[in-house]
């Protein structure tokens, strides 16, 4: 006698015996996908849409004998005979976190103390923002896009008495707080 299954008997990730027969291109498709019936064998449930005409999306298991890879009707699958099949993997929904370190069952008490405590990654301390004011002490000073002598010149400060605010220092260069560029600090004086 063939056992009758309900949709609730199945879940994504479950291994089932596909009995062979047609597969469909979608859950509501009425025309068979591809030519001919698919071969019977082991398959894994990828998705279930309970109220659909073809509610179960199957993928053939490697070396399981089946050629199914599509939507099927519930009457074409049964639960495998556990005594002759591999053990069923535990189904874990994609949204649930999996503890890969857990190898045996745990009690509530075990959950209170973690088995492995990983060191907390510390963020490097933020550099201190020490802004300071300078004045140019040479007749002309190049402002460069990058803090090095090969950096593109974006502007020149010529006979400029303005006091500028430096927001960052790097290898003897100072970044103008305005963001225009970098100047060589050895040609300036702090005010």
C-alpha cells in the first residue's frame, strides 16, 4: 500500500525519493518541462510553495539515480526508507545562525557559558586631530593634491600673508583644512 503524504511532511533541505515522472518549469505550470519523464531516485527539496499545483522544487542528488531538476507534484515523492538511505541532515533555515563549533547536543546550562571565547577585535585608536595654524614664510609655495613632491600642483600661494589651518600631518606635509591640498611644512611657521 502506497503511503499518502501531506505537504507538511516535507521541508526544504530534506532528502526524498522521487518516484519518477514529469517535472514542470514552475509551481503553477501545466505543461511538462523538457521531453519525457524524469528518472526516479534520490532528490533534495529546494523550495516548497504549499498551495501551488506543483508545490515542490527538487534537485537530483549526485549519484542518487534521479534526473529530476524542477517543480513536481506531491504524489511523485515519498520519504526515503531510512534503513537503506543516508541519514537525514537536520534542516536549518537560511535565516538561522549555525554554530559550527557545536558537535554534540547541549543543555540550557551549557548555553550560559560559551565553549570557545574568541578575542574581541579592537579597532585601532583614531588618530588625534591636532589642528594648528601656520603662515607661509617663503615668497611662493605650491599646494599639491598628494603629500609628496611629485604630487600634482593644484594652486600656488604667492606672497600670501594668510594664516591657514592644517588638519593633518604626513611625512613633513600638512593638509590644508579647506581640503584644497597639501603644503610642505618646512616652508611655514606655526602661529
